C-alpha cells in the first residue's frame, strides 16, 4: 500500500471512528515537511485528540501495517 493510500485510510479512520473534525485534520496536514508517523503525535500535541484516542490510532496503525505486510 502506498503512503498516500495509507494516509487516506488513516484520515477516514480519524473521521469515522474517532469523530475528529476535518478542520483538526487539515490543521495538522499543513505540515507536509513532517513524516507521516508524526501525524498522530501532532494531533495530540495540539490538543486535538485525547491520549486514549492517540492509543487507538497507534493500535489501528499497528494493525493496518501488519495487515499490509501479510498481504505481500
């Protein structure tokens, strides 16, 4: 899966499962110089998600990456 596809799936997860507003996601996406892996941390650092939501995101990322690797 390409990084762009992974990013789209992450955004969909954030909006659909965690109800993160599109405006919050857009705020963090204004930093394209940062690595993709920093995205969840920036949401938390800016106070846009809770620590519990951050843990759910990391769990989702872990599951998603493992699932992608198993398809290879």
